[in-house]
């Protein structure tokens, strides 16, 4: 590992020079984490002297303010810097305390009272308290709030999905937020919300220092300030994000690492070579085919996340020619999902027919879906008036994602499949962050993306991706169906879980018929880490705290 440490020492020197030039004090390492104390899940080997973890990923973050993005690469980083009122268990979506150590719920399910941890400070030295919680939720709820920064294009695109809209919207469920005392905050709802607690554990609703919001304004997206185990050091776009240990973290003895570097290495194979050579400690987006070859390799361990996602080909349902349902259905029949699963996932994926993982509440296994049938595809194209063929553009990003380790090859298979039924597909490729902007803004006919669950509830999949209120944010298919909207709205507010399940099943029937997307696969993401990485537990949400992780000999 000498090569690795030499590289890290050189990087540390460069960062020190950068900090001096920018007037930013350098990094400091020592104490912090986010949850369950200091229990060791790994070997008892003594920690190495140089506790710098390099985590390589395929793409850069979009924003480091969690409320302004749904990007998983952003959440992976902000999860270390900021904390939410509640948290999830290390390996599941079971709720546990976060910045709130306890809470009460009124009998009518409309009032939630949270009791906050005391003596907690933000990385800027200011106090965490009930007013800080109130300020953050009010800025997310109100596009006109002084800290919403919407004039600068800063859009909170997930709050409305999870809380029924924004302030002033008919469906917005939060009536008021009251700072009862310095360490007690009360949420009063207009009507019950079946997954309110799950929402508060999501990384998107982590608490930012109000003083930092005042100081940085819209630049808060590049200057996050939270209470988490690590504090922000610097961000070199499309290269690396460096975080330092927060010495005054609220959990004694944590974090164990001095520094975390999130390194961008776009190519999966290049990341693997970097891991094998000791230049990095962890990598996501491992090619499933490479996983088999790594089994038993000394110094490397393979880990998997739960099947909590799906990858898809999406349509802009309001743009010709894919505004025609028959064309979308034809493309569904034309794409060989099983061939994609067999060619690229090496047994780490199953084909998908719904935009929801099979393990979720309300999954509709009775949906017929679209089996590979080129003849039926040609018939539908002819019925739609396209017997002579079509020309369509498919927009992609080559960035490996948990649900899709090789988007470029998927695009090529789709291109070949569609050519067999008379559709000429042109593929255009973009870097990750610009790609997300382009698809949110509707600059596409077809595109490839996916979705991973972050709170364990079906609403996060179905409403985020397919409710018309999210067009221009997370609904990149620009899909509108008032009947689907109504079913999802009812399910959001139902408290009875059987009732919710039935509503979601009805919605999936309609969605399948409308075909706003081709659901390809549910994957079991596989990643590789150096065997000297201890106490790392991959979470199904793809974003986990690194506070308890340490490097051994």
C-alpha cells in the first residue's frame, strides 16, 4: 500500500496549498458519526496511522445542498456532512433517532413533537436547535422564502413530492411548525401522512446551519454546513470532494477516519484497477462480470446492496413521436430485457415490469407487462402510422449507477433491438450533472436512467417519477394522467396499509398501459472494497454514514 499512501500524501500537500490560497483553513481530523455508538462490525485490527479513505465513484455530485437534488451521488456525500431529525437502521429502512432522540405522535396522527439532542453544534460553531429545524423546513416549503434561492435556479424538487406540495398548495400536508422550546419542535399536519416519519429520516431533509444559509446564499450548494461526522473541505468539479473529520461531533469517539475523499473515476474498469493497485479503498459501480473474477482475490472484498431500485428507458411523453402510446408500447415490446440482464448483470439482476421493487408494499405482480415481441412491436408501429420507420434520439450518461453499471452497452442493445423493428436510434452522451439538468428540462425524446429507494416507501418511487406535479423535477417522462395522480394522492394520505397497497396496485395497472417508460431490471448492486476497510455496511438506499468506518493494517 506504499503507493497509495504516497499518492495521498501528495494529494494532502496539494489540498493544503489550495486551502492556503483560498483563505480556507485546512482539514482537521479526529471525532464523529451519526448513530449507533461505536460498535465494531469488523476485525479488531489496530487502525492504521493514516485514516484517509478514498471512495471512487462513476460521476460527480450535482449539488451539496440535499434539499435541491434527488441525485444519489450528491446524497452519498451530503450524508456525511448533514444529519436529519431521524435516521434509518444500518441495513434497513427501520426508523431510529437522529438529531431528535425521541418523539411523540398525537392520537389523531396530526401532531408530531420531536425532542432534540442538546449541546449539538454545526460545523460553523453555531448551535443546532428547534429554530434551525423550523428554518430549514420553511425554506423547503416556500419557493419565495429568503433561503429558497429560486431566482438562481435553486429548486427544491423533492419536498413537494414527499409532503403533498409546497406552501399554499391545496395538498400540502404541513400546516405549521412550532419551535416549542430550544430543543423541542412540533409539526402540525392538516391531514395524516402515512410515511411522515420515513420522510424525516431521508437525507434530503437534513438540517443546514441557518448562519451558513445567510452567509453563502445560493452558493450553499457548494458550501454545505451541517452537524454530521465530517465537514466540507473542498470540491474540485468532476474530480474529487474532500471532507474532514469534525472534531466536535456529538457522538464520542466518532468518526474514526481523519478524512474522506470522494474521487470521480468515470470508467468502471479504471476504478477496479485503481482498487487493485491500492490507489483507492472503495468503489461503487463494479461491473457484475468483474465480480466473479474478484472472488477470492487477496486484499479485496465484495459487498452487495439490497434490490431496491430499477433501471429504465424513459420517454418524453409530450414529444413526438413518443407522445403516441402505441409507439411507446411498441418500443416496450421491441426491447429484450432478459438479454440485457444476461449480458450485463451476471446474475445480479432480475427483469422488471413495474417501476417499483417487488419487495415493496403494493407491488402489483398481476401486471402483465411487456414480453419481448418484435412482431407485436411492428404491428403497433404500423397502427400508429409509422410502417416506414422512425428516427428517435436516445440521450444517455455513461456514468455507472447502482441500477445500471454500464449504460453505454445498454444503449447499444436498445439501439440494435429497435433497428430490428424499423426505428433508427441516435445515441447522444453527456456528463452526469449536465445530463440530469437536460432530462429535468425535457431536452430529450428518450433517455436512460433509474431510481433507488431512499425511505422504503412506494410513494417515493411512484409519485416521484410519475405524478404530474413533479414534471420538470423528478418526473422526467413528463407523464400526466389525472387518474394516476388521484390514486397516488389517496395512497399518500391513507393510514391503513392495506388500503395504500390496493391504491398503488391500481396505479401500476394504468401506468403499465400508458407505458411512460420501459422498466428494464431490478439490480442487486455489487461493490468492491479493500480488505483493510473495517465496519462498512452498505445501505439499500445507496447512501450510508462512514462515521464508524476505519482503515486497519
